[in-house]
């Protein structure tokens, strides 16, 4: 029996489902996390052969000690994964140290983490990306801004989520950015793109072909959600309704990155106005590549839309190199609405639950660690049509006095 170490099986909360699916496909699943055993949910405990508590997952020595313990007790470690953006580089470091070859190592993970390197792979796939520069000096970025025009957008070249991102509207903003940015953190600066953020999501086999895919549409960009404390909604388009141009752009990108037996979350802009360099309105433009599931509880949103278990598909890709899920169930549009505690909503939760009791799949509170990006509480629901979904969103997020 092959051994699979799952890093942080307790966070996000539903990630124990990965462990269940991996176990059901015949793997010996071992967990390492920063939550004490007695605080773990029963689902996490039941999914694992054994759990090793590691107070700080960013402590290399502690993590090496944990992996060595499992290796001595159970034998060779065949897989190590967190499926969590925050730990991807740490995962790669541990694979490199322990000679685990079933995932990116410390060198190849850079292609998935550094946004400047991602541009190369997108462009190799034939997909245009916003023009960019690295922020080596105020003068260089000012010259870049003069070339492409304000506004421009700055974000860490290797960052997580929308933290430490800046929309720069003029030279004064640019000067302020250079005064307050972390001098030890390289930034990539891009021309600002007028477009709606969309994504191509799924799971690949060993040939970088998707064994399952779907599509997400985001109403707001994540930086605006974080900086303006917005509520939000994004929705999942099921596999059989993915637009052809999104599918084609996604396939080319997967091949360019050579994404093997992994979840993927490829982000694009769909231009909302003509652009002299990037193309006419409607063109798909590269944004970022993430070789892990989309954040929060998005795998569950995918399940609701496609009437399947994507955790199973991930495990089946790992073990069998194919998708063995039944794909013939009815499909839906599913949405994730994130609500803010400080916003006064016209329709209270009890009313929403009563009126839409046949559509709501999942609701609750987000963990504190992701509230900046996702909101304080959430409601997931599914509908047969997109119009029904948009009406639901309008009802749920209507503010008092509107």
C-alpha cells in the first residue's frame, strides 16, 4: 500500500474529504497538521491512518521530523500534498528533501508560484498577457507606466490571494507605493486590464489532459473585495456548459505548464472593452495560474454544480490516472455568496433559507483566516438556470434601504 502524506488535512475545513477519497482508492493516508489531535473534527480523525501534530508547519526541522517518523514507521512516502496555495512551496521543499517525485520539486514549483514566470507559460500557449515589469526602481516603473498608461497594478511576484496589492492611478500613487512597499518582496507591475475575471478549473491526468473541468465567473476582483471589504458572489458553470473559448485557452495552458495529476485553477480576464494590445472586447487574456483548487470551499461548489465528487476524481487521477466518477447526473449553476457582518441586509438568513430551501446546499461561517478574501459567512446554492441564480444573489445581497 502506497503512503500519501496530506499536509493540513484540517484546513480548509472540508479538506478531510480529500483524505477519505484517497483512502477509498487504496492509499495509506497520513496527516500532518498544526491543529492538536483533540481539536480535530471527527471526520479528519476517521479519514487518516495516523496524524502527526506539528505546531508550526513552516518550521522545516519540525516538518522533516514528522515526515521521517512516518517514513520509518510505514516505509517509502509516495505522495505529499496539501492542495493549499499557502503550503505549495513547503510541499515542494519536502518532496525535494525526501526524493518524492510525484509532484513539483523546489525548482519546478517556481513556475506555479512566480507570476513573472507564469507569463512565459501563458504566452507559450498562445494566450496574451498584460504587459508587465518587475519593480526594480521607481524610474523604471514610471517609464513603464508612461508606455502603457495609468492605472497600473502592482502585486507580489510570489504572493497569496489579494494581500499587498495596489492599484496605482498616477505618479503620486506610484511614489507612495515605493515608500510603503516591502523592500524585501519583489513586485510585478502590470498594465491594468478592463475585464471580468473567469477561470478554468479541474483535475489533470499524467499527460496534462483534464479528466474533469468546469468554469467559474467572478463578479469582483479579489483585491477590491479585500481592500473595500465587499460582499461577493461567484458561480460555477458545469462541465457541459463551459464556453468553447475558455476550454481551448485552458487546454493550451495546461499543456504549456505540463500540469500532471493535479487540481488546477487557471485565471483569465474576458475583456469588457477593446484593448489596443490585448485584443477586442470578449478576448480571453491570461491572469494567473494556480495549480491547486480554488480557495475556500470551492471544491464543494464544484460538486454541487456537477452532481459529482471532485475529491474522488482527484484521488482517482492519482491512483488510476483516470476519472471513474459517473458523469451523467443532472448539472446546475451553483453560486457561493460571501456576506459581511458589518453590512445590513434587507433579507435575513431565516427568510432566505425558507424561500430557497430547495436550492440551498451549504451555509455557515468562514474561518477567520480567509474572511478578508471570502467574507464572514457564506451561502452556497444551485439552480437550473443562470437567471434564477442571479435573482437569488440579488435577493440575498440586497441592502437595507435599497
